[in-house]
C-alpha cells in the first residue's frame, strides 16, 4: 500500500516538474521554478508546522499541495496502521491532483512541440 500511494505522489511531483519545464526556456529557469515552488510546498504541507496552527488563508492554499495529503497517508500507514477506508479523502485528493497536473503538463508539452 505504501509503494502504490508513494507512486501516486511521485507522479504528482513529476507532473509539477514537467509543467515547470514546459514553462521555462532553459534548464536553469526550470530548476529555479521548481525550487521556488517546492520551498513553500514544504512549509505549507504540515511537515514543519501543523496546518491547524496556520492562518486560514494559508490553510486554504495548503489544500492544493500534494505533499500535505501524502504526509497524512504516510503518518497514518506507518504510525497507526490504518487501511484504505480511513485514507479515502487523501487518496482521492492526491489522485485528482496527479491527473490534473500531469494532464496540464502533457497538454502544455504538446502545444510547445507545435
């Protein structure tokens, strides 16, 4: 279960990288874009600070961060040993995000090739 859900997170992370590479003109621009995206993602995911302790606007922004859902999944699987039923909301959110960002990256990549 951990491997399957980790694969889902990897797909969403790869989608972010692919989308950034379609926006950038050079490799350096792509690297900077990903770094600028990932740093706030780590802070808004609940890894360092609890999401409940964040101001409301930041809590709403953190809803579009895939790492947030992955951290809940990993903590629940490793520490609590729960099943799929307890993680349905996180799995669905991570799946939607992975499909959306990979789809956007694929569409943008096709337009760029033309």
